[in-house]
């Protein structure tokens, strides 16, 4: 694991009049990993991203990329795919990509080489002379992704990159992002869809109402919350499931139950109890909470 810190944010606060969009926020983003910047809409994610790319600036605190404060030169090492998409509707795909590449200092044969590579990877080579209006929404989002990476940025910031995509294109773009990460690039993935983030992210930061809720590696966070959860499916367990010395609470799903064990209960002890009392078990599996479950629990703790 590469521990190099690419992006450092320290005690950043941003207000708009009386409204606090981001409050006392600190975190690090490491190279070669996907960093999930997560939380509900309106939590402060996009404001933070806009400060990272220099669209706006913190009222207090600082942001550094590779040890340098954000400046125009540093900004050119960032690739930013905003939530609000924007392609020129009447311009051909190739001309647009050449234009976006030139804005980042990539032109001529090198630009065309990179464009051809990415159009091929995105399965859009046959569309490069088409206008934006000829493309589906999914195709347009792929073109915007290409425009974001043509200058080979050190850090790639994706704000709700899967918004509006069908499941097939979501999986396709997730594969492309994973490949990009393997090149030791740094990726910040911002979303309110925590189930998608779980499939892609190594490190996460959950934010709510402008403040950090929880942060760290996805694996460590989930393991710390998942010691007393059992996914259960079976019959004849009513008496045991109502015994609060074993079960703290139960969350019922469509075809199984999530058992939250009481503090100190060994899952093996519960399983033995079920077997001994004749419970018919079709599933008994130690599990871990979803990011959504963790977020809800942490937010409740702070209320």
C-alpha cells in the first residue's frame, strides 16, 4: 500500500453568508487508491470539491496537492468531472476533445493519440465525428470522462459520475476507473450512493451537514462495525430471537433477517443454541453492515 499523501485538507471551513457549507473539515487522500467522499445531497461534498479545484476558496484552513497550495499551475494536474455536465451540443466529438485537451496543454499528434486510445476504450471510435446531440446520455458522459483524463492528471475528481447511467454503463465505467487507479493515480469519487462506493473505494469519508462523520479505510471501518451481525434465514427460531440476552434487535429483509447480537454474545454460542433447540437453519452467516447502516448509526450518535 502506498502511503504517499497526494491531497491534504486541514481545518477547512466555507460559509456563504449565514450558511455554513463546510465546517472544520480535515482529511488526507493517498496515491494509488480510490477515495470515497460520501454523504447525502447538500452535505458539503461539491463545495469541498470546488475548493480543491480552485473554483472557490476556504474561509479558513488550507488545501495542498503534492505539498503545494492550490494555484493555477497545480490545478492543471487535476482532472475534474463535475456533476453538472457540459458538452457543446453542435460540435463534433473529436473537435471537442481536441479543444479540451488543448486547454490543458495537450495538442497536435499527442492529443489525437490519446483521444483515439480513450475513444477505443470507451467503445466510441465510430462516433468521433458525430455531434453531441447524436449521442445518448450514457455516451455523452463517457465523452466527458475522456475530456477529464486526456491531460493525464495526477488526481481525478469524479462528482456523481454514474448519475443517470444504466447498470451496464455503471459497471463499465467502474472498470475503467479501476484501471486508471492501477496507474498509481489518485481518485476522489463523490456520491450519495453508498452501495456503489462500497464496490469501488478503498478509503472513505462520510460527511453530513457540513461536518465529517467518520473516515478511514473501508475495510477497517466495516470490520469495526461488523462484529455482532448475523444474516439469518430459518424456521422455528422465534423463542431464541425474542431472547434479549442473545439478540439486541432484528432488521427484517425480504427473505432473511439481520440479527444484531447482544454485547458479548459469541455467534458460535447462538448457532449451537439454535441447533440444540431444533431450529431449521438455511442461512447463518457472519456479516458486516453496509456503509448506509454505518452512516445512519453515526448520524444518530451525533444527534
